[in-house]
C-alpha cells in the first residue's frame, strides 16, 4: 500500500497551518500580551505616585546688629530680674529671643524667668524650644527638670535630671533635685544616693543638707536626720527658725516636704 501524500497536499496543509497560526498570533496572542503589559504597568503607577519632597525649612540668618541688640536686651532683662521687676524682665527677654530665636542662653533665661513668675506652661514651652536647638544642653535640662519638679510632674523631672547627670556627672543641681524628687515618690535609697552626692558637690549650700535630712527621716534614721540638719544650721543659723523654712518652696521643696522639715527642727 502506498501511504505517501502528494506534495501539493502537503503544501496546502502547511499553508493552512501557518495561516491559522498567524491568525491566532495577530488577533489573539498579541492583544492579550499588550493587555497584560498595560495591566502590569497600571497598578505600579497607581501604587507608586510621584512624591514631591517638602522644601527644607531655612533658618533666617541673624545679622550681627540683631545679635548685638539681642544680647543687650538679655542683659537688661537680667538686671530687671535682679531688681525684682519681673514683667519688665520678661518683656526685654522676649524681645531678645525674637531677635535671636536660636540663642540658647536667651531661651534658658527667658524660660527660667517665666518659671519665677509662676508661668509654668510658658516656661516649659520655652525650655523645650531650647532643647530643640540642642537636645543635650545641660542648663536647659536642669531648668526644665526643676519646672517639672515644682509642677509635681515627678516622672518627667526624674527623667530629665537623670539625662542631665548622664551628660554631666558632677551636676549638683540635678543631684539635688533628684534627691527631692525620689523622696516624693518614696524611693529613699535613690534619694539618699543623689542627696549625698549633692552635699559633696555643694558642701557650703544648706539646701542639699536639708534635703538629705528629709531622706534620713523617711528611712526612720532619726539620728542621721538630726545630725544632717544641724549641718545646715552650721552653715546658716536662720535654719533654727521655723518660719524661715517657708522659703524652701523657692528651693523646690513641696509644702509637705516643708512640713516634714519643720518637724525635724522641732525635734532637735
């Protein structure tokens, strides 16, 4: 049996095959591929929009004249404060900061003056602005820690003063205020550590001795409390007077701590 297929029929068969293939290619495969490409690109464009970066804020340069004027106003403000003309001091210091808003000394002095004028919120904001300029500025940390202490925000007071000590270990202000803060939160061991360090750093200042006496009283070590308080009396005899102790409010003592101090004095 002859199973061969005529050549002309083969050509026809292959011709029909190619024709069917090209028909499939142009009318089915290529449009689908184009569609796939479009679908692949589209979500990418939608999910990754072009982001235009925000312009970096520029700090306005301060002219030498403005710096000089700012320094003069700052000195005037300090003089007014020494004369207890607090509002005039604040006015001068605010003008000083407006002229030189990045000056750390100006911000700290203004913040502390707000604190002295019992403007705790403004003091906090101003001192926080100083720390935005330099987060490790120890005078700003010390001042802000005291503001928190006086406002009875003890957790923040402890946090800020500990950071100040980390930056400056022999920081008598921070050690002293931590002794008061830890005493208030009933942590006498920590209070004693910082109280002792404060008396070492400022042995001629009666305030750390009084604060340490409070700690010993909290620990029920009445003998040490009395002996420590007597050291304060040896430095300033006015500590024998009950009414004089009211001034300790200006040194960061709470009303309760002042009462406890008076109790120590009464039992000498």
